[in-house]
C-alpha cells in the first residue's frame, strides 16, 4: 500500500497518532497568532496497573516507615503525619519510582506529590506518574500539554519530524491497537494492511478561520 501524508483539517477532540513517539494525542486547539497546535495527552493503560503499584507502595512504605498494615506490619505505630512529607517523597523517588531522567523530572514529581495530603491520593498519584514519566513525549511538567510548532510538522529540512502526525478515524467502539516487540503502541491500519496509513484527502492549508467555525 502506498503511504501518503498531507496536512489535514482537525477539530477539537480529534484523535491524532504520533508516528514518531507511538502515542495517541487529542487535538485541543490551534493558535493562528502563534502558529502552534496544542495537543493533550491520552495515556493507554489499565487501572489495574495503577492499583498494583499502589499496593506495592503501601507494603514498602509500611515496612520503611512503620505504618500499620494488615499482614505486612500489623503492629505499626507511626502515621504519615508523624513524618515530613518531603522525607517520604524523597524515599519514594529515590527507591520506589522508576524515573530514568532524574534531572528532567525529579523536581516536578516532588512538587506534584507534595500537594497530596490524602495518603490514598498520594499513592495513586505516584503510581500514575510512574506509569507516564518515562514516555518519549512526556514534557518536563509531566502532566502538561504538548505544544508542537506547526511549521516543524512537515518541514522538508527536518526529516525526523516529517509526517509525524496522523489523524485517527475512530468509531463509537473505540480504536484498534496493539504493541510491537519493543512495547510501542501501534494503531491498526486499513484492512489487510496493519500498521499502514491510507491517503488523507488533500486540502489547501491555511491558518485562516473557516466561516463555518465562526457560525
């Protein structure tokens, strides 16, 4: 199958597949003045993965800080309020979380966790951050939006970013996807051509607002 890519018309909440980073993102808005496309992350994982991590954290912290926990440390005498939250966060970041680029993300992780005063929410937030922090397109703010510059998307001099985004045609049943041998998310292509992308209708590109949008 011949693969073709063109600039395309997208609307808010359209799903966009990043063919370089193997991630799905949701189109939010385009800035005509700044010529930027604003995307929002969509993370694909099971809630079971979060709660599996939460249980792991609870066991480890109960042992390390003498928190009471059935079967693990039933005689625990301490509460989370008995410690400075920064002490617990430092232990978690250095020993329990898998953060590959500490220089880029450690400060943000600590800042986000510091605001969580409820212990269960603290654990769930830590598990969520642990699942998303090592993705290729995760910004330094971790949970912030990704703001690609429109000019870099199909710049002929920038081969790495050329044809980087593909609009996903989805239905109410969702999207077909799988993972490759490296654990990268792959979107199923047209029938009998998995992993391929069909031609999108070519349209003249302009940053001008369509009259239909203004109505």
